[in-house]
C-alpha cells in the first residue's frame, strides 16, 4: 500500500491565504479552484474556515453527530413555506423554501451528506411545486432536475419534471420522465392514477 501511495504521489505547489494562513490556494495563480493546475481546495478551505470560526472545536466530530438546531431551522422554515403554499401564496412560499434550502446547504462537511441531500431534495421538490403554481415552469423544471440529481430513486422528482415539461410543450420528454419515475416506484398508487392523465396529455400534444 505504501508503495502505491508513493508511486501516485505528486507534489503540488501551494500558497496559504486568509484568514491567518488558514486556507489553501494554488501556488501559481492564488486560486481555490484552478483548472490550469488541476486543483480544487474549496471543500478543504470550507472545513478550515469552520474550525477557525469555532476555536473550541479541536477536530471534526463523528459523522453521526448532527446539528439539531440546523434541522429544526430547516423544518420550521419549510413548514412556513408549506402553510403559505396551501394558502395560495406561492411567491411567498418560494421565498421560504429558498431560505430553507440556504440553511440546508450550510451543514458542516463532517455531517452525513445523505441527511443534507434528503432535506434539500424535499425543500426543492416543494419549491418546484410552488414555481409551477406561480406559472414559472422553467424554474419548476430546474428544481425538479436538481431533486433528481440529489435523490434519483424518488419518483416525485421525476413527476415534478414531467409536469413542468408538459407546460413547456415538451411532451416526449415528459413521457420519458413519467416512465422513469414509475420504474423506481411501480406500485405507487398516486403516481399510477396520474399516469393515465399524463399519457393522454402527452399523446394529445405529440
């Protein structure tokens, strides 16, 4: 193993940056991410900044340690968005979902990334629905695509995508999204009831 490590070892020229030499930059261009040098220190620097900002935190805690305050803030903000959505205040709901998403991505890098993906996919799915109801179908599609990237086996992301695509008159792509969503949850009764409607609309628009 040591031989493999030494064989693949490649020295890299580094520079230290702010604050107080706690960040790493490429030595040649003084950048966190440098395509020319093939380096990306953004994740490392984020961890460094968190440790600098929390001097009592000597090292990252185990990944199973989760910030409950952060979880509470995400859920409360999402629930506020849900209440606004149910009341027909879709623009205001979008604002709350956006805030919840901003909080979700602030989880420190040592926490389990699956938790962040779960929280973020739920919030963005709701925001996609709010964009759809507000008539912003392109933004609804963008959020649905992001949900699929975060949680591909979740059929809701695919159906959010299909609804947005239909409003954008892309019936063929909408049908593909529906079929892919059902392949992950073939026994989901809610999705199955909708498939007949989707197929009829797709056939009519094709």
